[in-house]
C-alpha cells in the first residue's frame, strides 16, 4: 500500500537523533528561508548619488560579461598580477570571470571572505548590454579579508571598464568600499597594492589618504614586476563630502561573525562626512 505525502514527510519539529550531536550552526536558519536569507550578501546595498554598489547576483552575470567585453585596459598591460586574466582569449576571459565570482562566494565565511560588489552608474544606459535596474554596470569593487577576527584588516581591489575611466568613478567606488569596511564591518586598516607603472591606481590611493607601505618584486604574468603597497586606517581616511548610504548590513555582519558596529557620529561642522 502506498503512503500519502503526510505519512512520509519528515518531522521538522524535532532534530534527527543523528544530528543532535552536531556543533552549533555557523549561521542560524533565516526567517524567511529565501535566497537573500541564506546568502545575506545579496541584500547588501551601498550607494551614492551617482553609484550603486551591491554584490553581483547570477542574474547580473550577462551584464558583467558585457562589461568585461568592453575592455578594461589597453592591450599589452596587465594590472591583475600573476594571472593575466584579461589577456586570455575572449571565451576564456568570460568563463574565468564566472568562475571567479562563484569561487569567491564559495570561499566566503566568518574568517575569510570577499564582499564582491558590482558598480552600477545611475547615469549610464539601463537598457544596453551592461544595463539593469540600477543603471549601467561599469566594474567591480572588492573588499576582502583573511582571518579578519584576528587582523581586522581588509584588502581592496577593483576594475572599471576602460571607457569610463578618468571620470573619478574609480575613486568614488573605492570610497564606498572603504566606508563599508571601516564604518560597517569594523576594519582597523585597509591595504591595497598595484604595479609600479599603474599611476592611476596610485593616485586614487594617495587621494584617499593611504600611505606607502613598502615594495617588492614578484612574478607578474610572465615578467617580474615591482609591486607597491599602501595602507590606510580610519583616522587617515579622507572621507567624501557626498553621503554614502548602506542598507542590509546587519544580516551580513551576523553571517560573517562580525559584531554590530556602532553607527558613526556625524562629523563636526566644517568637516566632511561619509
């Protein structure tokens, strides 16, 4: 005799005896148990009057591949270190882009994580191949950490489409990432690095208050390259005059095991604020 669904459905009210001895959950079951509940980074949003930064969802990937296809740097340059990702054949670039997005998600947890945000320009074309409800996707801005519970240090990395560079949008995107790191994730330092020839990246760093933190020679694609390092603390951060709004942060803090960070007090009159 066949059983009805109600006869065979598991009893979710009581834990299975086989599972009752497991460790406490890293992240409690969310309410409601939807995609944003299980992966709270999808609910994170940081924005200025011009830009929207939020983690890339799978629905955004076609626009991201279109942004990569527009080009990121002149032919012959490689700003991406040991892996000349953007110099591979187009089909490999697109596939590796997808793998990179999925890999960083899979590696994200309380100790090691990457908050990998797409950068949307509200003034861009929302109906073009890079378009979406937040405007036009023009690049990525990452904030990542290893053993953050011990180091309280993040690293920033980013790229923008070549056709939108030189407008101050890269600086603004980095600024949003730093506000997120310092004011909402409790970072005590932010670090970044670039090749010695990358003057644009150096200008962004120094304009935000980073100080030079040493150099070394490392493999850079198939060639050696001098890499410059920069470091920034919240006290040194040259904050923007344009407000930065961040929403959806509390579930992300819980997911990454970060205690809630007090909301920064407004800057005194005459000072800039984020």
